[in-house]
């Protein structure tokens, strides 16, 4: 009788623990945004870059409010958005309004992700109306800083030769790192992986999407090219995160004019 009762208590305890972990993974961690701060480079010039990715906007939520709070506190010189900003059924007016609130002296720039490709032209119209410049296989020289910014539309995009300035690349897909390194890109911002969304101790991410390669989250380097892969703000497919908090990254970049 005692053994049976003990087994029942163990089963009840395991069930309760599973329920608590499920509640945490679905209701708490997806909204518990981690603001990470990074010091990059050792040059004489300085720039603060706010990196937002994988927002997966549907309707306004606490996630978007947090992005605006971080922007107000960090006062970035440049804001970069590396794709997957929306879901198929999203509130276009609310999304445009939110994007229009993103402001930085050197501009707000985005590259497309796979969800932008799947949703179609409406999201590009929202970017345009909000004053966000979309870089889809396009290069711009920032006004007010000796920096060349290039954005890619795909993991198969061709990386162009540089123009002699410090180069920052925006690509949704982390596998852009090797070709970017071959072309002498200095810094790459990427997303797409969500850090796996669900990570286990000693194992890491249980799954990452196509074109992630070996790059799950955080810093990577090939040659002199560094890449930061953000875990992203939103979630994809399932609204779940475990040991992989959503992220907004603030980078204090120090660099030199290469000319």
C-alpha cells in the first residue's frame, strides 16, 4: 500500500512539474525578452546599432512595446531589421504604425526573410509607408558615417565586392557568413534560427530551420568577418520557447574609416 502511494505521489509530482514547465514554455518565456548588449571592434569611430529580427508581428503586443522601450533607452544611431517581421494574417495598419515609430539618425533598414517572401508585396508596402528602407540585394552608403550597408534577399544571394568602406551586411539567413567572409564583409547581422526556440542542456537547439547551417545563436567568426545571429523577438510555427529567451540586441560598434 505504501509503495503504491509513493508511486502515485511521484506520478503526481512529475505531472505537476510537466504542467509548470509547459506553462512556462508557452506563457512566460516567449514574452520574457532578453536585451543583450555587445561591444564590437576597437576603432576610433563609434556607432550604436539596434538589431531586431523575427518579430513575427500579428497584432500589437508587449513585444513591440519592449522594442520601442529599448530603442528609447539605447538611442541607436542605426536600426537594422533582419527579416520575418510578420505572419501571414497580420494587421497591416498596426504593423505600419509600429514600424513608423522606429527612428534612428542614420536610418532604419531591413532585409527580407522567408515570411516576407511568402506573404508577398503587402509587407513591402508597409515598410515603404513606415519609412523603413528595404535592402534586397542592394547596397547603400550611410549618410553621416563612412559605412557601407548591404542587404540580401536570399541565402543564395551573390555578395558584391566592397566599395572600400567598413561594411555591414544584413541577411536573414546565417549561412551567408562564408561568402560574406570571402568578400571581406566586416560585420554580419542575421536571424532566422530563433536560437532553436527550444533548447536542452548539453544538447542545444532541438531544431533549426533551413539555411541555418551550424549557426544557432550568438557570435561566429570566419577570417576577419564577424556575424551575430539573434534569437529574435517572436516565435514561429508554435508559440513556445524553452531555455531560449527572445532577444533584442544592442551593439556598440567601434570601427575605422577604411578609405
